[in-house]
C-alpha cells in the first residue's frame, strides 16, 4: 500500500493537528476523529486515504474524561503499515506527539497547511487574523513552526499568549496570503473559517 505524495502531505498536516498515531502492534496506524458538525471533513479525509483504510468511518459515543459529558464523534483509522514507522519515529518517538527535527522538509505543501488549519485553526471574530491552536507543543517547538511558516510559505506570524498558553498568530497583513495558499484545499463546509471581512 504505497502512499502518494498527496496522502503523505495530508498525514503531515493531520499529525500537526488533530490526528493521532498509535503503535499497538509491530506497525503504527493513524487515527482520525472529528465532531459531528465536522462529519463532511472527516469523510473527505476518508476518501483521500481510502486505499489504506479497512473500515468506513463510524459514529462513536464517548464521555469527556473531566466533565463526564457524553459526546459523539466520527472516527476512522488507517491500516497498521510499515510505512507509518517513519512518522511514528519522527512525531511520537517517546509516546507523545512532538514537532520533528526535520519539519521544515515535511511541511512544504499547501495541502498540509490547509489540513493543519482545518484541524486546529480559526479566524478571530474581531479582525482578519488567524490562530493555530499549537498549545499542545512546547514554546520552542512553536518557534520552529513559526520559522517554517515564514521560510516555506512566506507567512509572517507571531506567538500570542491566550490564557496560560501560547499559540501561533497570523496577523491581518498576512491573512490574504494565508487564505490564497490554503483555500483550494478547504472543504466547502469549512470555508467559513477563512472568510475575511471586507
């Protein structure tokens, strides 16, 4: 099951965002999960990766570990493949997700950036600026991602603190370029996330 370049780019974007990689057997697999309102987006991922998936997405009920609130999400996982050892060793060498040392060579395709944003990005309500929810990564890792955005895509960005966490912030003077790069890959029902005010 050879991965296409497009599939590799989608996987990279997902691993920067909401996707998880797990290794219960000899080879890892990648899992995708999104809320019910993002069903169309999850099924887009499923169609893009269908040749490396055994089962169709399923609607799963779960309980929030902290609030005990019941929620529903759509989920699917890839097959466990030796090709994913590469991503496991880069993104999850110690059992938790990190930013790989060679991320500047991995995050080069606009579709990766679009998937990362669709997973973990949003537009601010009060201005034409964007945030990437990168608080799961260390401050140093976020600085590395900042450099990649600027060097690979010419997207100027800053680190902004939101509460106790730092996030990557794309100011309004870079917003049009950012949208131009990712818009061709944004699924229709998520276009609202990149709608800039006049």
